[in-house]
């Protein structure tokens, strides 16, 4: 059959269009297939004046999703995104250096390439851009001092600050200000917060969190020394909000702060501390570096405490909103949000149940940690204490389970929980109610989320090794 000229011409144009489209698509795909060497090189961009690094300690993708479910408006058909969800750019591989010496410690020690990190080595990679041994802070695997990003910032005229809900001497904040062989050298870390100086002043212009017990000791009163160095020292929320100084020390608990849902009006939120830190640091016209840690997401996950995880992720999320609001207003601030590792092996769903239920968490008056403290201080059965703080009625089986847990087993006071037996009993009940699963009381090796906003945020896209993230932070902040 003869095809009319017009029809033949139209058909040819369609074929040509398809060929052109296919060729363009092929070229586009090829341009996306970068070699590892090309992909590892950050793109050139305008440098930010300020860099804010926010670390949700122990916060994996599941912890973020649990909070998203909790924060959802149940009157709408879909789950609303969190304010920072839109800035997801990739993930971080959290591997660090571990040395395996065998079960009895007598075998030849070798590097374990599949080891799971701790907060000290993970934070050191972010602070220095160099990997190190698990448990070590600011030092190389062989013990040499590694310059951290705060030291680099100060040498370039910028200010620096550290904010945490843990004690300020804990592993993550300490990695940005100290150099010690063991993360538990709390007194040495506290001393270095003051003694490590540049231009005759401590490295950090702002230090906010817990840790009074480490900074005010019988052998040394560092609070007095900071006061003598011109710092405004605050110890409660009102004093913090009223402060207008460029150098600020705020200590709000002997060790870590109470969980967000358990704090009284005298204790600031992480958002309060972040806002105060930004107010102080922006007084330097040269810019600043600020690290903010949601420390106790990890602490709650270490005890399989889903209520505590949601409490602390909420606290961290609100601090993120403060940082993002500041960055959007200033236009010259890069915000990077991630975690050092995941804790607990959290899963939303368990026991072959295809469902996760945030409703038992909504309306809780306090976290299991605070319920445990109330229980230990009185003589009531545990079930009665718990019943006053939850938005549902305990079943007879739940009451029996709670009341059969041991009264008290000593625990690390720096984690804020003394009666670990009762505490774990409440956590187990809440996990069953919410259909929450856990694989461990420790850390896991899964990748963690990475978010970025502001100038240079495009350089954080993809899957990054943790030390690579540290190197890109340095590249963003420094000349």
C-alpha cells in the first residue's frame, strides 16, 4: 500500500523524535555514571560562611521513621513528612577501625574490616576526617594527635561551639575538642575543653549540655576558670534565654540532661540550646562551626526504649528546625544532619505482624526512665506507677509482667537510669504495645541517613564513608 506523503512525513518525524529522545536519554544516563574517582570529588560551589553539623547519636533510618509515624496527623490519609525529610541527600557508612585480638586476647591482633563502630571513633572521623580505633578521641590509630575541624576553624578566624544533651565531655562532643586514648577519660577531656586554646582563649566559644560533675571536681573547678576567662555561665533555661554573650558555658545537669519528655521548666530543650548557641556564635563576622548532638536517642536505644527514642528524636527534630530556619534566613550557612551509627537494631514491626503502632506513645506523660525513677523512690508496685503515665489501660498480663521484674539492678548513672530491671520491663511492655522489634542492646553496622541544606549541600550527595564526610565538612568551611 502506498503511504501518502504527509502521513509518511509525520511517521518519519515521530521516528526521528524517538531517536533524538533516546539518544539524549542515553547521553544523560552516561553522564550520571561517574567513575568512583569522579564521584568522590566534591563539585566547586560557593563556600558557606558557617557550618552546622547536627548528629543524632544512634539515629538510623528506623528511628527517623518511628518519629515520623508518631508525629503524623491521624486525621489525614497520608503520613506527613518531617521538616527535614526534603533535604535527604544520601547516607553515611559508619565503619571504623577495630582490632580483633581473639576471645582470650592472646591471639595475634588483626584489623577487623567488618567491625561496628562506637561514638568516639565515629565522631572522630567527622571531626578530623581521619579514621581511628574504636574508643579513641582525636588521635590516629597509632596515637598521634589529629587536628580537628574546630582547631582548623579557630586558626582561620572563626568561632566554634558544641551543644549536646549528654554531658559535654561525652564521646561525640569530646571528639571535636579533645585528644585522648580512651573516651572515658572524662576529667582529662574536661581539662582539655579549657586548656586546648588558640589565641589565648579556649577553642570553643560556646559549650552547652550536661557535665557539671566533670567540670566542677575536687581537684579542679573549670567553671570558675571559664568565668575568669570572660565566659557567661548559665545553669537553667531562663538564664540561657536571657544570655547575650559571645562566649557562653551552660551546664544543666551533673551528667546527661533528663529525657525531653521528662524535663522541668528549668531545663532547656535542645532547640533552646541550639538557638542560644547560634545567637552567640553569629557575633563573629568571620563565621563559625557548630556541632549539635541529640545524644540520648542512642541512650534510649541502648535499652530498647522506643518511648525514649521518640522523645529524643522529637527533641532533635525541633533543634534541626531552629538550625534550618537560621540557615534559610542567613543564606550563607550549610547545615549537615546525620548520625554516628545506629543503635538497637530498631525495626518497625515484629512477630510477623505487618503493622507498627505509634498510638500508645501519644499522650505519654513521661518516659520509662522517669517512671523507673519514680518507682524506685516509692513503694508502689511498678504497674501502678506506669499506669499513671501512659494513655492506655494495662491488661492483667501487662500488670503481672511489670510487677515481676526485679526492683533494681545497678546501672551507669551517666545514662540516667538506676533501676535497669524495672526500666527494661517498661520498655518491653511498650515494645509489645507498639509492635517494635530490636535486635540488640548495642550498635549495628547499618548505614545512617544524611541530610544537607545550604551552600555546598550538593557536595554531600550519595553514599559517603564517615571519614569522607569529615573531609567534606572541612572543605566546605575552610579556605
